[in-house]
């Protein structure tokens, strides 16, 4: 996904959730809010960089199952800093995996 620093709506997580929404509303003919369905229930998300706090909360609200990311954020980290996935007061939690790349491996 293309990320822009100009608009909060262009963060990678928001772009992905928006894409899922457009696809699912058309293909599955979901009516948001009916039967308690959420946009990304059971989805796994792979991101190059740890999501910011705002994006991590959007992933909570979308009900993702797992998040995989490669690079930590130095500022405003939503999963290593704020640890939104661990806040007991929230009504959804997702698994978080930091993926280490083997940069010495010849391919």
C-alpha cells in the first residue's frame, strides 16, 4: 500500500482496511453492522513497519487475527510502545509477531 504523510487516511493500515471494505461490501454484500460482522475478522495483516497507535487501534476495531511486521517504530508504536493488543479493557485483541529477516541468506 502507498503511504502518505499528508493524510492520516493514507496510512498503510487504513488503505488496507478501506480496500477490504470496498471488496467485501461488493462481493459479500455485507451491510456494516448487521449480525456483528467486522471488516477484517480473522484476517492476518503483514506490514513492513509497525503500525502507529492510530493504525493499531483501527486494526483492533477491524478485528484482525494476527499482525506481522518487520521494522519497529521509533515514535508512536502501536504494538511495541502503546501495546494496544494487550489492553484488557478493549473488547478485541490480536496476536503480534515481529518478523526477523535473514539478510545474510543468499537467494
